[in-house]
């Protein structure tokens, strides 16, 4: 029997990424408030938020300084925009700070409201750039099978997950997917990590040569693949990929929407994973999830081409009403100030060994095939048979059951395709709370059959 609030939800709301059939029976988990790393449902029950909301609430809940930053900006200037040369000081200051922080050559910052819009902008700018350079055939976009890059027509095309393609008439032509760098699941029998990554790089190069390098524009990749399974690529993988991209003049774009701002124990995931991209996309932890804000870095050569195109076309024809919303920028400024003042990213690096040790220990559980991660993110894969790594039947729903038992234990984690469970708590989680998280996850696994 659903509560009154839950019944009203079922009657009125469409939920993203939800089975709309079973949802009519189960109804929603209505979250009412949060404090620190804890959230409370409408009956007052506490849950350790082991997913930082949706990989974003890095500073946890009820951070008074972020509330004040939003409130002050809201009172002073709740809205103005960046169109037609208009500006405001929170966007200017934030762009200056981000330019300093970017681990890639950065001339300018372009703001969006979400990760999808950031990656969509990357695709459009890549096409725009190649037109400006007089190479109109160089337009194809590569990304990983199991990569996640968003839901717009272009970014859902880049995403390498069946739910984003089936019956959506996607991917669009010109969006191609390459092998997922998940050694546990996709390596051949006896293949070392080194041999596996060498093979993936060779397959990438073969694809580029087959398509024609003059038609391949960019490769977009997450440092750690998030929504596709919290998958950690093997060490050295990206260096091999990068060498191939460099040989064929293919732009390398890092999707840092989850990994940016400390998740891996470095400011950006590219640094932890040995990536040297041409540009990166960011969102989520930029505001600790308190308000929607994303963006991309633009290097000087690209920026000069954009200026050249404005001279030709009369304007830079791209941007949304809320690109660089002043209240979101004010919250981002405060978020970054707190990351620096409270040494949040150094703190992630300090807590990572405990987090990863507790995570890896789950690999001893009879249901768990792999438990792996980096920094404060990790994924576990549930298997029907550990020795052969055989997966459950697609409809078995075992990861969903683990997540439901975790919820009953007072822990929020997330199940992902391929019977994987992701863990990605707020960066401010205390060592004792890391233990609570894994104690509860262990009990949830014990309860699952
Ligand atoms: N890129 C990555 C790596 C993501 O994880 C996400 C969202 O989870 C996106 C892009 C899309 O961001 P948004 O949901 O803000 O559009």
C-alpha cells in the first residue's frame, strides 16, 4: 500500500531511468532532507547516501556556506545572462578560477547547465572546428561501449548503453563505439591487462583506418566509466589510446562529469588516469550538486577559430538561457573555495586506501566476481559463477535485489547494467562512515540469494 505522497507521485510524475511498469507497484523513495552524508525519507528513516545523490553531492548535504552563497546571490542578482556580450561577476570569477585549475591547455571556459549539454557542446564545437579548418568530412565521434555521456540526441548517441539506443532510433550515423576497457569482463582467457589494453588500442586504430582518418574527428571518454558500471580501465590504457589518436589527428575529449573535482583523489580524473586530453567536460561536483552547472574548457587554437567563424557568420550561434547562471556560479565559487580551504581532494587521497581495501574485500563474497575502484568510487560485479565469471540471466535482477536490501539496511547504492553495483559517496565521508557503508553493503550481499 503506497503512502499518500507516493500515490500522488505515481499519478503525476515521470521518473528518468526508471522501469515505469514496476514503478507503479513499488512507488518512489521520497527523500525529504539531508545532513552530512545522510538523507532522510518522508518517514524520517536515515540512509547513508552511498551515491552522493547522482555522483554529485561531494560536500554532503545541508552545507550552510553553499546555502548562504546561493541565498546572497539570489538576493543580489538572481538572473542575468551571458548572451550578446552581457556578463556578471560570478561567471567571470569562476571562469578565471577554472582556467587555473584545468589540467589541459585552456584559453576560455564555456558554461552549460548539465553534463549532457557540456558533451553536446563538445560535439558541436568539434564539427564547427573542422568546418572552419576546411575539413568537412572529419566529423565522426568515437566513444566507449558502456560509456555514458548524456541524453541529448548527440550525447545519447555517444553513450554506449542499450537503454539509450533501443527504440530511440539512436545512435545517429557517424557515432561509433569502441571496446570497453573492462579487463575483468572483456579480456580473453589468460590475457594480461597489458595485452588487453594493447589489443584495444590496436582495435581503435583499425577502426580509424577502416573509416578513414580524414572522417574521424574525436574520441570522448570518461577517466573511470561511471553509469556504465563504475569501471576502472587498466593502468596505462589511456596512454596507448592517446598515441593512436595523436597519430591520426583525432581530438581527445575527457568527460570529467563524474571524475572532475576530486573523485579519484586528484582535481581531475585525467590526472589520475594519465590522460592528456585536448578539452574536458565537467558538471556535477562543480557545485556539489546544489545547483545545475556544467561546462567545457576551450584551448587557444579552437578559440581563435571560433572568433574567425564569428567574423564570417556574424555571431557564435550556440548557448542556452541558463549557461553560466549567476546563482549556480556563486555556489560553484564557494564549492571550489571549500575544496581548497578544507583540503577535500587531499582528503580523498588519504581516505582512498581504506575505502578501496573495504571495497576489494567484498570480492571474497560468493556473489561477487569483481570489486574494484580508485579514490572514492568503485563498482562490484555480481556473477552466477565466480570461477567462470558467468553472468546471471538478464532478467534475474540480482543487483537490483542487493540495492533493495542495502536500502533496507539504511544505505543507498545504485545498480547498473550488467549486474553491477556502484558506490560513490560524498567526498566528505568520514572514515567511520566508510566502515558503516561497507558493513551495510556486506549485509545486503549476505541477504541476497
Ligand atoms: N557524462 C557523464 C560521465 C555522466 O555521468 C553524466 C551523468 O551522469 C553525464 C555526462 C550527463 O550529465 P547530466 O545528467 O547532467 O546531463
